[in-house]
C-alpha cells in the first residue's frame, strides 16, 4: 500500500489549548449524544489533563461546569469530566466534514481547524497502534492481555448507534469503547468482563486491551474487546419481530436463562455476603424520585402513587442476596450470535456515581431493566401491543427461573419497586437526552403510580 504524508498542524501545542477551544467546545459539546448536560448551559470549561498522542491529535480531559456560582467549602463546581480526542490541522478534507468542531480564532491553535479525531481513520488507526504496543504516554497508560494478538492495519469505522460513549470497530474483529464521561476509579466495563473471563463465562466478551489515566486521578478511559460481527442486538431483533408480527417469547426465555448464567458467574467472581437492605434501598429510590420530579415537572403529579411502591418495598422479604450485577440491562445491551445470547456494556448507568455502579445490588434490578425494555420495544409501533410485551416478560422471567432456581415473578414487591425506580430513571434520562421519547416511560409511570396507589 502506498504511504502518503501525514497531515500535521503548523505548531506543537505546549500551552493550555482552552484559550482556543473553550468557545468552540461550548457550542459543540451540547450537540453530542454522549454529553450529559444538555439541559444545563455550560458556564465554564477547564483543562484537567492534556497529552499529545501523536502530531495533530490531543487527548484532553476537560471539566464542563454548569454553575456560575462557586461551590461552598472549596468543593469542585457542579459538572462532569469528559474525554476528548481533538484533531488539529490547517485544513480538513471534505470527507471529515461531520467531524468539524470549528476553526480556532485565538490562543495557541489560532488559524487551525479543530475536529473530532475519532472520526478520522488515520487518528483511529494510530490509537489502535498505541493499544497494540502497551506503555506510557504522559499520564496515559496503555495495557493489553499478552495472550491475545491484535493484527496491524485493521480498518476502523465509527459505530453510529446511539450511546452514552463512543465506539470504534476495527476490521470487524475488535471494538474499542471510549468512555466519554470520566469518573475516578476502575470502570466496571473493564473490571467485570475481565473477572468473568477468569470464571470461564462465555456470555461476555473478554477485554483484549485498555487504557487509563493517572492524572488528575486514576480512571479507566477505554476498553478493546472482540467484536461479534455476525451478531444482532436484542433491540433490533425485538423490533423485527414486532414488525413481522412474529413471536419473540422463545428468544425472551433464552435471554432470561443467559441473564441468570451471568448473574451466577458474577456471584462467583465477586463473592459477597450482603443481604438486601430493603429499607435503605427504598429510601434511596424515594430520594431519586423526588430529585427527578424536581427536574421533570411532568413527573410531579405521580409522586404520591409512586412513593407507595417504595414504601411497600421496606416491608418485603429481603429476596435474593445482593451481588455485583450488570446495572443497566436492556435489549440494547445484549447480542445474539447464532443461537447464543451475549451480554455487553457493564458500565452501568453513566449518570450514577462509579462507586454505586461497582457496589452490590439485588439481581432484581437487572431483571426490572429488561422487563422495561420489552415495554419500550412494544411501544415503537402503532397500535401499541401490550400483550406482546406481557408475553415476553413472562417468558423472560420463566427462563431466568429455570437457571437461577428462583422465580422473579414471586418477588412481586421487589420487582414492582425496582421497575418503578427504573421508570423514574428513564423519565429523567429521556427528558435530558431524547425529549421525543419521554411519553414512553411516562406511560409506565402512570400505570405504576395507579397500581401503587
């Protein structure tokens, strides 16, 4: 293959680039699918870390603040830390038009074109090379499983599916997930698949390579895993079944068995003697409900009815022991290849603190997430088919009971509370990210509030 000269910026960036980038990023960030603060104006941007990965590509950790009022006691201002890969060039080729962030008018990058480097095939290939050759790069640490060989020259492509992070597929052989919203600590999407691989669990693709930062605090930045190229995600399969009028109960039952197998492997990989503390769990659910109602006024009329579901939880039996779980299980987080189901994306709900996502919880929480997902799928077509969702829910729980040895349907109070908590989370998520989808969880809220009352 003939090699061409690599495009380079006219200068090396050594000073803080935010003088050039702040104005551009304030406009660009809120338009990104993975940006969590769409409903809050970005009032300040500050640089936490900068590494020049290679000429023309800057790795940045940026704090996006959402309050102009200083936090009391010297605590960090409200906001989030985001991982950005910024490309800088004199000119951008037309094929990279969608990657454009803007042209810097001042600061150390003045006169250069700024773009999202993940959209650039050359930058994506160079990023893979860093993962293929482990070692440090400033505060960044690239690491890999020495037993797995990743070939050179794999052609990259950006995965366009809606998600809270960014993913690159290399040669239909590997997929690199870059976490956009960064929190200190080990990300479960690295920790859990690695531990399950040691347990011999084949339902979860094992990590091949990963990278992290040591500054300003230790945090996971990205994970490379095998890509199941012939697989279809559960969401697509469910919608196809709905469109064709086909039945999905057999698939739902098998998915329930797969979920139970993953839960059993998680219990072995992360031994825990924790028991469900329903009183504390109910209090946390109630607090999340009240916070969500503060941000989404449409939720407020249903708060009294929903609160009764959480109050009833405190009187329920503890249920199955608390353990490590998936944390954000739904049809988009499972893949079917051949006759087998695989579970992916163990990051959990990105809006929740990392410590909470790594904590033990009732496995009923995962089950409730999948049951809500069947309802989401059923509402994608008109007329709505509640019986389709009901049959899938029954089949999923039956499959889970076959493998786990206990039936979620017999934990009625637990299941109702966790499903309500999930619906409240969905309302807040859709209000912030996809307002057009808000009627879907609101329909469940109305049902659950009446049932709770």
